[in-house]
């Protein structure tokens, strides 16, 4: 990666885990709007259901995290929270057609494994009691291995989970100490043995761009991960957003890697994983060649939601439960309130807990599909997108901020190839996919929002 490209393109742009991004959500979207959107979603595609549960509690807080997390200090509050989540599940599922099928359940946080496994099992059973599931639905949970013993891992495999994400972040103890994260309680080999014996699919999550990381040290971490042979490996770019999480200012004092060093970490990790037989999927995922995500990529059927990449088979409209949970419906987003006490009180009073959301215009729905195609499949085909929408490709392009001059600029910098029919990212352009996506986003023409950098 040249210094010139980094200087030019390593500028703040949306991460596009949703379109429009969450910082465009408005408090004009309220409980009534959400209820109407849920009812309407029964007649919209995709027809499958995805459930997301936010468990905001952590044994302690990591300095790098930009998620909505709270130190777990009050067992009574945790129990009150979980009771409210069960109540919210009842309220939402009562509005869903019971002929729809569950394709995916995902737990995030916080640290979902900060609560007893029995509580997780009860939540799984509650969500599944009113609906059938597709064949082999994905029931996934994000885990912090720093506190989990053998009995907890074994209980997880019996609680209904078939995919577990290990939030390792790095194997370097100096890095972990600086970001206030505990290393795994058990050897990774022990954890893998328990999960493999139960037939559970394993993800490993890592972050690059943290203090004290170098190309050499992060390469050692990736090599160790490769030896374990996870089913999927994810390399997240550290998002420095101190206006969201002030504790990230501590990482500034410790010293963050420069953009070029961070870019080289990504490039080297990508090369190591490729040599080990993993295939790159999207911005940050690496999978085995027989993984359904890679099959979906090859057939241009890859999708993404707030939980990560998914296939068309496991794609469902997302209904989220718990504080800050974001529901992703076909024509709307809805986000729950952030404060735990306020969430509990609101749910117990019989209402939804919406704090803000967004209803997409028709043009924004078209733009979302174009950006998702780029972000997931590394390309977009205007003719195919237009065919699916039932409009001409000219009308489709006009709904976005597509600009031929901007495309020529990306092409001259080696990031894309393009024609009037399609846009294709190059290997060099993969790390700057957010920049290319932003060029299609009309909201970016006049934005005053704050975003993280791509590298």
C-alpha cells in the first residue's frame, strides 16, 4: 500500500453495517412507528426471521470497545434486565406471523457469556417456541474466553448454540494488558476440543490497529490462529471513536499504529490466511473453501447485517431485543434505548423501548442494495440490481450518487474496474471498499456526521 493512497483514502467514511448508517437515525421514529414497521414486515422480503439479543454486561470493560457495555456489578439488575428482555420478546413475536421461520439467532454485547448458561438456554427456548426454524438455523454467540471454564463451554454446547465466536482479539499479552482485556482462561486447544467434539462451528475474532501491535506481532497471532484451524477467522480494523467511548483516549496515550503500519498488518494477515487455504469474504472475514459464505460469495448471494455476513439462506429481517439493539427490517431500522434502568422501566410499563430509528425512502432502499453488493460481493451489476427492482439501470444509477468522474478516479488509482454495466473492486481496492461505497451515497454529499477511518 503506497503512502499516497493511504493519505488520499484513509479519511473518515461510514462502516456501512447498515444503510443509512446508525448516526442518521432520528427520534422522530418512535414506538408506534416501530410497531407499524413490525406488522408491515410480515408482508416484506426476506420472509425469514433473525433474532438479535444484546447482553450489555461485562466482567470488566475493555478500553477499545465502542459497544454499549456495562460492568456487571449488580446481580439483581441483571435478573431484572433478563426478565424485561423476555417481555420484549413476547411483545415483538406477538406481532409476527407464526408461519414465518427462524433462520438465525445471534447474541452480542457486552459479553453474552457474562451471564449463566441457563439464562441463555431459556432465551433460546423462548424465541423458538412460537416458530419453526429453517433446516440448520445458525444459533450463534460471541464469547469472551477470559473467564470461561470447561464446565461453561460444555454447557454452552448443550444450550442450543451451533456457532461460537471466540473474542480473542490478540494473543500478545502486552497488547491485551494495554487494552484491559484478559487472556483466555483455558488453552485454546482445550476450548477447541470441547467445541469440536460437540460439532460446534468456531469463529475467531481479532482486532488490528491496537497499541503495541506490529506487523510482526500480529503475524504471529494469525499464525497461531491458523494452527488451530477455526472455521472462520475475522480481522476487525480497530475503530477509533473516542467521542463514543472516552476510554479509547487511553489508547491514544499508549500510542496507536500509524495508518501504513495498520494497512500492512491487514495485508500480511490476508496473505498468511490465503497461503493457509482460507478464502477472503467481504471486508474482514476469512473462511474455508467449503464454507457456505464462500459459496455465497461465488454466486453473488452474500449478505450482511449488524451481526456480520450471512447467506441468502440464513438472511432474515432482524428483530433486536435489549438495550441499543437495532432491528433491521426491509424498510426501517429501530434502535432501543441505551440506559438499562430506563429500558427495564419502559418495557415493564407495557411499551416498546425505541429511542430512534429510520424509515427508508425508495431511493435509499435502492442505494442500500447497491452498497451491500459492493461491501459483500466486491462488485455490483447495475443490470441485475435494476432487474430485481423492476426498473431500468439508468433509473437505478440515478437513485444513487453514482458519478463517472469519481469512478474514473478510483480506476486510475487501481481500486476498481468499471463500465456502465458494473463496478468491480480490485484486490488493492478491497481495503478501501467503504470509500467506493460512500461515492454512491447521496447522504455523504452534505454530511456533518463523524465516522471512523477505513484503515
